[in-house]
C-alpha cells in the first residue's frame, strides 16, 4: 500500500488489445472520488506485472459511502420510485453490461487470471442474467392479507431492510457483485459494496454503468479496500442495517461477531469441501467429465468445488484411470488469452503458495499423487502462479487434504463400499455447501440428495448454477440463501399492519 497522490482514471490496454479508461477512485454518490486511505495494486497473475493501482478506502471513506447510501434510502427519487421503474433501471443495467461484456471479461481475466473465454461465457453470462432476473422481480414483491373477520383487517408489507453493506471475494469478481446487487436493488435497499482487494477493477467500470443506467446518486456505492480496514469498517458501521458477505469461513466468523454487537441482519456465503459421490451404476463417462469440471474449472477456485470425490469400490480403479486421462486431456495450463487454455494461474502469490503447501501436506500425509503435485513453469522467465492440476488418490478421512478447503486445482479421491458408508463420509465435514451424486438409479438419487447435508445437491452434474435456483450453505458454509425467490428474503423484511375497522372497546 502507498499513499501516492490520487489520480482517478488511467488508460489501460490489456494483452488482448482491448483499451479503455479505467476509473480508479471510490464510487460514491455516482461520482468517482479520491480516498483518504492508500492504494491497491492490481497484479496480472499470469506475468506478475502490475496492471494499475486503484484507491483503497479508509474507514472514514467507508463512512462517507454509508452516509450516501443512508441519504439515498429516504430520497423520493428512490424511496418513492415505482417498483416497475426500478425493475426497468435494472434491466437497462443488464443491457449495458451485456453491451460491455467483452470489456468486463477482459478486465476480470487480466485481474484474476481466469481464461478470457471462461470469463466471457461463464461469468458475464451469469452476471447479466442475475441482474435481468432480479429486475423482473422488482414489481412482484408482495405482502399478504389475513382474514380477520369483518371488523378487522391485517396485511403485511414487504419492505427493504435499509442500507446494506456487501463484501465479496475475488473468484468471480463481477458475478459475485451481481449476486449481491440484484436482490438488494429489487427489494429497494441502498448499498455499499466492497470488492476484493485482489480484483478491484471491474466493479469500478460497473459503477460507470450504474450512473449511465440512471440509478439515483447514493443508491449503489462501490469502495475498494482492504478487509481489515474497509471491510471491517463497513461491517461495523452503525448506519448499516445488514451485512451480506461472501468469502472464507474465518472472515465470516469475524463479521458475525462484529454484527452481533448491534444485532445486524446477516447473510453469509462461505467455504466448502463439497463431496461428489460416484455409484457403480453411474454413467462413467459423464461422471468423469463432470467431476473434472467440478474441481478443475476456474483454477479450482470455486466455493462449491466438488473437491472430495468418493467412488464405489467396484469401479474405483477404472474411475481413477479415466479421471486422470481426462485431467491430462483437458487441463491445458496457460495464460488467460490463449483460447486453448483450460486453467490459468492462481489469483495471487499467496493463494499459489497456499495450494502448493497443501500439495506438500498431502504428500507428507501419504496420499498418492496420481498426476500433478507441483508448480508449473509456463513462461520462459518462470513468472506466473501456475500449478499442475493435481489428483490425490487413496486419501484417508483423517488427512488434511480430505478435510480442509484448498481452493485450487487439487482433488482428493477415495473409495467407498455402499450407500450408507458414502453418505456418512460425505456428511463427515464441518462444511455443507455443495454435493453431487452420480447414479442412474432414480430412487437412490433422490434418497441421497435428501440425506446429504448441504445447501445444494447436483444429481449427475456439478456446478450447475442459475439465477432462479437458490444457493447457499448449511453448517459452516453459510447462513441464508442467495439467488431465486429465496434471495429476496435476505434483502426484505415483513411489516404487519393491523387495522381496526369498527371493533369497539
Ligand atoms: P476472504 O474471507 O479472505 O475475503 C473475502 C472478502 O472479505 C474480501 O473482500 C476481503 O477484503 C473481506 N475481508 C477480509 N477480512 C475482513 C474483515 N475482517 N472484515 C470484513 N471484511 C473482510 O476470502 P477470499 O480469500 O477473498 O475468498 C475465498 C473464500 O471465499 C473461499 O473460502 C471460498 O470458499 C469463499 N467463497 C464462497 C462463496 C459462496 O458463495 N459460498 C463464493 C465464493 C467464494
């Protein structure tokens, strides 16, 4: 961090030739403003070269953003806006995002290291769809009426919670932002969102589109900043009515204890060690392909990565042999801009070192390395945070690589005997985010889906995700749901109104 004098935009040209003017300030009240804090340096993880620096919010800056959101909440331009008009603004934002999707994909690929095509087809497709989906909800959020007999009348209003503080991670920078913004806007809240210090760029371009779409000033505010300073200031601020967080379980516990002091409403989406069960009756080819995608896509940096694969004993050896062949066939490791790249670099040096440390731990614990198990040199100069996709087999339940979230391209595979054994092993985790089951037996599929302790279960797939389907975790993987109609509950509250129409005392 430095305290160099602020410059609020910079001309950037990405390695794919895309050029744009990148805002670098804090987005408050629909304007980019200088911070009183330091800066964040954005690094290209493929080359370790600096992309640019952006302003980092101090606690004081976060306070200004919260004040802006607090003021906007009660301005007629937002509070009294017809919900259909609010939905139209969101649809306009989705259209603007779609028109700029190559730019957003370029920024997230450069800043995060993910393949450009993955950012374009996966992240951007989802980000646009989420805003569009929740734009459709804006004028369909209703209360209820209760039958009280002729002399009384009661109804409920579904109202916004107020000022929402939103804190997101770096693995899907823009789409994680939309998961938070979509339902919060549909319900009429105002917000301050803090992006991850590892990927601070795309959110600022989104700020430009928020203004262009016509949202009133102060409704949406974006601050970049460090977790300990800006994140904690946001979670602590007395005018913040709700904190919505996505990130690690360790940070979530801190946020929960901070929020407890003033009993703030919270939603937490945290880590996982999601199991994937392959039964002997599964379609082997499909099980292999989906389980590969479930752990190796997005560089393994997926909260719901199906990173614990359990395979029924009868087909264990055959599965391993086909899975390793699939890893070798699919996992072309390279830079973001090569269309053939399946796996880019890990997001930061810190994550790269953490994943390599886990690989060391797995080896020392006695897990068998079926493939990978090392860093990769992709460039001549040796720069870039590249790791070989790694498959540990014969992993035992007491090994750390079986129990702990690695958040990289590392899978742990173990055999199981029967269904009860598999479900017990799947549930033997402090986490409960995602799970997958591969079987052609319909009854077993539904039985196991019901038995597994997780917020999401995929039958014969992994990582399928849609704006209309709720998402979230149980146990230490989170509290509350995002996406779908359930996502609206996180951003609205029910008020009961009881009307006396003639009942005399
Ligand atoms: P992280 O917890 O380190 O950081 C997440 C965000 O929290 C960042 O914006 C960071 O600045 C902020 N932060 C850090 N300390 C803070 C504090 N004390 N107070 C307030 N804010 C603070 O997580 P990460 O490394 O950025 O992301 C990886 C983790 O996120 C993984 O565990 C992954 O499983 C999880 N994740 C979960 C989901 C989900 O939907 N469940 C989605 C994506 C990522």
